[in-house]
């Protein structure tokens, strides 16, 4: 059974650019969440999607957005990149509420 | 607002030792609690999931307990091995939300 797949694994972008990260959940999982991990702030919740609807959103600026497709695959987009956006971005999927989460390996984003 | 604290931040032990990692949370109205392991630069690996109605879960050399009333969970690792060296993260699932609130983690080093 394939796990949660995130692409790309590594990304280097310049300030002001935008970036799109992709996440393919485990087959049959309909909930997809995104987290940002930095050394200073730890893991912080970005947003969660279920059946193409955003159900929850964390305390991040509007530059951070996401979507979920009908096949449950999800993308997140960050526009007008800032140096502080450099982080490991993790995606997690779950079949339903209360079943726990399976995380992907993450996308390491470096903004220069 | 839920806050999750993990103590100690770092722990170094000799191989073979039994050890306990601690996690505390401020709001006892949780849905579940999940322990993860993270190797450097990698994603999260789920270790144990405890539902709010459960007191403990076991997997191999790992045992996690949950005391909702006191806002505490412990992860017990028996007969530690160098391969157990990693950062261990505790995450609380809130009722009515798919958001996980993470602690900052305990970095464990098991010395041969």
C-alpha cells in the first residue's frame, strides 16, 4: 500500500516568486492536511481539506492557499515568497476523523 | 487555545536503558493523541494512536499512556537501541477539528 507522496522533495525559490507543492494521499483517504515545520516554531497547522472542501485553516497569511481535487490529491500554493517561508512542508492524510494521520516525507522549500 | 509541552527537550541514554518521554496538554477536551518519530530531515512516522476513551496503546517495545484528566501522556521505550535515536513528537487531536497541535518534541540519543 503506497504511503503519502509529496513532490517535489526539494525546492529552491527566489523571494517574490510563487511555488506549488503537491500531495497524493493514501488511496481511500479523503482528508488531507498541511503543516509547516521550522526550527523556531515547530510544526504548525496550515489547512485541512475533506472532499474538496477546506474545513479548517491555520493562522497563516492569505499568501498560503490550497485546494483538493476530486481524487483527493491536494496542492498548496505560496505566493510572493519570503525568506521566512523556508521550511519543511508536510502533508498528512487520514481516512476519517479520529483515525490518526499518516505523514509524507515532506517538501523542503528554501527561499533565497 | 491548546498548548502541548514535551519535556525534556533532549535526552541522551546508554543503549539498553528503559526510558519515558513526557507530553502534557492544557485542554483535556481532546479527540485523540498520537506519538510520532522524526528522523533528521525526514517526515513523521506514526508510532501510536490513543483515542480519548483509551488509557494506553502498545506496539512492540513502545507503550503510550493517556491521562486526560491530568492532561498527560507518556511514551515508554523499553530496552532502547541506537536505532531509536530520533526526535519524538506528541500531537493532540481536538474534537470537532482535524487540526493536530504538536509539541516541540524530545530529541533522543541512544549511545552504543
